[in-house]
C-alpha cells in the first residue's frame, strides 16, 4: 500500500471495513486488486460485502475482481464490484460539470 497524502481514519482489512476521512493520493492493493485514487474521498469501503460508498470527488479508476470502473467527474452513489454494477445517485452532476466547463470556457 502506497499513500502520498494525509489520511485520518482507520483500516480494518480483516473486518473488511476501510474508512477514510481525508485526501488520498496513491494506491490500494487489496487481495490482488489494485485501486488507484487521485482525489479526495470521504466515505467508507466494505470489500467483503462488495459495497463502496463515496461522497466526494473521485478522478481515477477502480479495478476490483475484474470489474473496471473509470470515473472522471463527481459521483455520489455506491459501487457493487462483485456484480460489476455501478449505480450513481447523482448522475446529472456529470452533465452539470460539463455544461459549467463549457460556459467557463466561453466566458473567458
């Protein structure tokens, strides 16, 4: 496990709970599956139950047990890796971010 920025929280791999409270940039290698995270995460991870809930911005990709999820913008929702299902609670934020980015470019 390689961590490049501050973490405040706790890690309990045996109990399958990982809670992260501050920014992380680095890698997680959990049972041979690599997860790379580039921006802040506040939430919790439950690998045994295959549920990952994420509350803040993520840019990066996840590869957990063969299921690949690539994320480019803000997502609030949860991830079920074992079933390779990604459910997003605020999907419209992607459109909002894209529109605001275009407006920002034209306003310059």
